[in-house]
C-alpha cells in the first residue's frame, strides 16, 4: 500500500535517478546520500534500470529510511580515469505518526 510518499522504515522503495547518460558500459553505479539519521554520508550501490539505460535505481532495505530530508546524487564510474557525479536532489521521508 502506498500513497506516493516514503515513510520511515519503508523497505522496497525504489530510488530512481535519470542521469541522461548511457550507463551500459559503467563499471560502478552508486547513489551517494546524506541521511538525516547518520553522521556520515552513505553510498547505495545502484543498478541500471531494466527499462532505460540512462537510469540507475536503488531499492531500499531495512534501516535505510529514517524520517527527514535526504540529499543525494548519482555517481557513475567507467574506469579510474572516468568518474562522474550528477546533480544533487532531495527527497523527504515522513514520520509514520505525523
């Protein structure tokens, strides 16, 4: 059941980022996240979307979604000499009881 919102504790939430760059040959796909519940940024290992080669996605697991506003960006690497960061975006995780 979903109303289009993300709630604290949700598991299985897909975070999708369209990079507008073909990711097919990339050797590493990540979404770098600053979480309101951790002191340090975290890195989520992403995969290429099965429907669009320019989109990476990450599916949340237990412990990922604490309430608050997250800052994140896509990060892709093709080799040590070719790494690229995307634009920063925000998303909000709501407290279940508010």
